[in-house]
């Protein structure tokens, strides 16, 4: 099969043939390089961390999906399983005795007590409203508390605790 030339009845130039050949080689090489190697794909799949969806819903409601775990036990698993570092960033930390965050704060304190390096980053705007829980954690040995003014950098942090 003969490819049509740029001008009907005229043979393609050597430069034209070379450029077509170069494009064909590039496309072939690119398509081969994009295909995952079976051994690499298998090992990545085997070693890749799994992802789990968890949820938090207002305590006063009946919301929640029965097949989705609540965040509280998952957070406790993560914190209690930390062995070297625990990095937390929250818009604010606010709690009262008996509330859901109390066991989380206790777990963070336990992690620091067992030698885990804990770094807690809090938004300056909300820290002014709720300083006590963050200050209580920051006073513990092994916990580094930093307050950052996101409005000066990127706007407002909207992470949820």
C-alpha cells in the first residue's frame, strides 16, 4: 500500500519519509512504554496500601451508612498504631468532657508518651477561639504545637476534625 503524498502524483521527499518514520517510531516507543510491565503491576498491586472510606455525622442525627465505619475507631487505630511520627493538621480542636474527641486527644497523648513524635498544626483564626485543647496537647512532652495563619498564605483551611 502506498501512502498518499502531499501533492497528488508526486513522490514524497526523503525528509518527508524520514519525518513520518520518526513519528511512527516515537508513537510505537511511547505506546510500549505506557503499557505496565506485568511483574511491576502485580508487585505494586500487592504492596499498595488499601483505601477505606469512613464517615462522621452529627451525633444528634440518625445519618450514617451501616456498611461504612465511623471515623472514631479508625482514628484511634491510626494513632495507637503510630510508631515514629504522627502529623495532624486541623482547622481547630474543640472538645468537652464526654464528647467524641476526648478519646482521640487521649490517644494522641499516649502516642507522645510512648515516644512517637507528634506535630500538631492549628489554624490561627480558630485557635484564638478554642486555645485550651491545643495548648493542653502542646504542653505534653513529645508534642509540637504550631499555629499558622492560613489567611496570610492561601486563604482559609477547612479541614474537619
